C-alpha cells in the first residue's frame, strides 16, 4: 500500500522528465511537430464520422429521438478518445521493459516508473482531444454544463486501471513475447464490444451486463452523460468502478514487482 501511493509522488520529477522526452521524441523531425496530437484525433473523427455517420447513416438514439450527424460525431469522438487512451497505453506496454534493457541490467532504476511514464504520455494526447471535444460541444453541441466538472473524477479510476493493466502486460511480455502480438487484437475487441460506436442498450439484453466487463464501458457512458446530457456520474456505478480499478492497480503492481526479479536473467 505504501508503494502504491508513494511511488508516483516520490518519482514525480523523473516521471515528468521521461514523459516529456517521450512526447517530444515522438514528433521530433516531423513537419507538423506538436500539431500532430491535435490533427490525429480530428482525422480519425473525420474518417469514422464519414463511414458510420454518412455511409451507414448511423444515428445515436436518445429519449428525444435519433440525433443528427453532428451530435453523433461528438458522441463518437468521446468514445474514440477514451478507447484511444486504452489502445495507446496497452499497445506500448509490452515493450516498456524489453525496449529498455539498460534500465534493467546496467543501472539501478525504479522500473515501475515506466508504467507511469507510458500513462502520462498517453494522457497528454487524451487531454488535448478532450479539450477539443468540450470546446466543440460547447460551440456546436449541447453546450457547457456544470456536470462536465466531474470528468476528472470519471477518468481518474480509468487511469489507475490502465496503469495496472500496463504493468501486467509489461512484466508478462518479458517472459512471453507473444503478449505484444495479442494486445492489438484484444484492443480491437474492446473497441467493438464497448459503447464506442453505439449505446450499450442497443445490444441484446442478455449481452448488455457482460459489456460492463469491458474496461472502457463505464468511463465512456459516464463521460457521455456528463458531457452531453448534463448528468452527474452515477455514484453506485463509479464506486464499484473505483474499487475494481484499485484492485487491478494493486494486482498489476504486485505482479510487476514479483516478476521483475527475473528481468535481468531473461534480458
């Protein structure tokens, strides 16, 4: 418990330096540079809106009836942002340790920090996209609402859960390299079996409860309600999600600290 709560704070300077280097290194030498974090989600939104909103003429069903293409695009953007955060964190997790053998074999380094660095770099891109979404919704969607102040409380347990899952994948991938190949398809499954492109109640009734096992379901639903419907997060749902996230976070940290004893032998 002490390690769970103290490590991010004690290593905050190291995490900030490495995360900044990670973000800057990703765009170093490119023409657009730091404009890519803004351009990428907008390009993805344009493509998905064209395919689902125009070609397939999908609409978001609400109590007042189906919404237009504009609101469909905003709701789709919200789902894409939260799933994109999961995709970036988990997609890079299997290579966190294997791509940095020097941290394992040559220096004394707090390896669990790599999970936080991975999260902070991904959260940077997510924050830019979320700011764009709030501004776009304020200008052309349902407007601004006090319930949007609850977004940090909705996203916080999601971030803890992703750190825990990232630690698990990073530790296991040192011993089982197939983990890196399996993450991509699993991330795709999480997208199509979550409420990214459609509301959960559009699925068959028997499948709806199972979708709650998808880590993106609760954050997407609660964030959409706060953003577009002016509704505050459901206390019961968020309490259960917080407990589940803390359990995954603790399990991930325990697994990582247990398995890292053999990292040097494998690498």
